[in-house]
């Protein structure tokens, strides 16, 4: 059984967050020992990811396992503490049997390689990975605030200050990704996390791709798909810009803009860009303007990430420090 004990009281978690300045050396210890991984781009797809770092081969014995943080189709996530440094991180446990069953070898390797190469304040760090006969373990930055999805469901909708802060943070993170030729392709509340100070982190890169050329794979989550993806056309970085428009709407209205009773109707609304602003909820004209400039069918005419950050609604409302608790 993986779960050993719940060794860390909830009240102590934020105090021991590895991102605090005082813990920089401890965090660097984790990062350095987990960063010198072998490249697996040329490995056959049926082989497991390599163990991390020639300097140290990680194992589950290097971690004290705490409470479960979540579970999904392919595994679970635990709060853990690295034995030597006492740094608190999250350990994602993925079952190889599930990866084999759904033929996700290539997707998982791509996700690991992309996320481990990224270092940005609004992107969850992947410090390294290791594996045993049955499981793959990903060593991740711990986001104390949990999923943004749960925060949104609890609040119903966000204030304009909250929404603008989150959209600005996402625009900055995606601009960084796009400079590295990374398209995320699945930005949604379930894939966004909050740290102990309320800063947003992109936490899942399962559908991301690193490419300068246009892509043709339809992927992601229906409510957030851009028209070009719904229509099975080639797509590029602009799909992420579209998603920011969807998210901005959802943050302010509490629901995605093209939500419908059936998938067929959702497809239709996305393709037509059937965008409506309910009069029952007050949202400023500046916020509506930003949303309207992002939810444009012609991807070349969508507002750029830089223009998003310069938009009057963002500059007026977004917290420049990126921290925002409800």
C-alpha cells in the first residue's frame, strides 16, 4: 500500500512550501537531483520512461508519503516530503497497466519532457520522475490552494479583479510557452492550480505539443475547443488564445459560453461563435470587449497574448503580483 501516514497537518503545509525564499536551497536540491534526465525522444514507444538522473536514482523510499491529493483515471496524487531535504512536493503515481491499456506511452513521454523543460511562475514545475515495475512517479511542485475548478464551483463566479488576474497570469504563462514552440491545447479550470498565495499555475500538459508547424489532431475538452479544432482543420498557437476567451467568460458568468444540452449543440454553437452575454449578470463592457476579441472564428484575428496583457480591462483590474484569493 502506497499511503504510509498523514504526517503533515494542513496548517503546516504553507509554512513549509518549497517556493518560499528560505527554502530555495532545498528546492534546488530536488530540482538538481531530478533534472539530469536522459532524453527519451528516440526511445521505442513500448518502453517505460527512463529513471531520472545519473547522479541519483530516485525510489519511493526517498519520500515520506502523506495524504492523497486527488485521483484520476490513470493514477493518484499524494502529498509527500523528500526524506533528505524535507522539501514538500506532490507525487503523481501513474499505473503502467493503464498506460498500456489506453496506449498513452507517447503522450505521457511528451507531457513529461515538455513540462520538465518549462520554468515559469505560473506553470507547475515537474522536477523529475522515476518508475518501478508497476508505476511511474512524477515529482511535482505542490500547489497548496488546489484546483481552480473547485474554487470556481465554490464561488459560482469570480469578481472582475479575480478573473482579470487569472487571465493575465495565463497570458503570461502561455506567451512563455509559445516562445518555446509549446501549444497547450487544453487550458481549463480542472488543469489550473493555485499555490499557497493564490497564484495560478498551469498544472497539466497532457495534450500539449512542441511544434512550429500547424497541427491536425483534435484534442482537449469540448467546451474549450476552438472552431478550427471542432471543424478538424489545422490549428496553431491561436487555439490557446481562444481558450482564454472561453475561460474569461466562464470566470465571470460561471459557465462556458457555448455550453448546451447536447454535444451536437455545443459543436454547432462553437462553429457559429454563438456568443451571448446574459443580462441577468453584470459584467463590465471592457470585460465583454476582451472576450469578444478573443472568441473570433478567424484565428488570425484573435487578440494576441501581448494585447491581452495590454487590454484596458486587464491593466485596470489584474493584480500585478498575480495573487488572488476569493
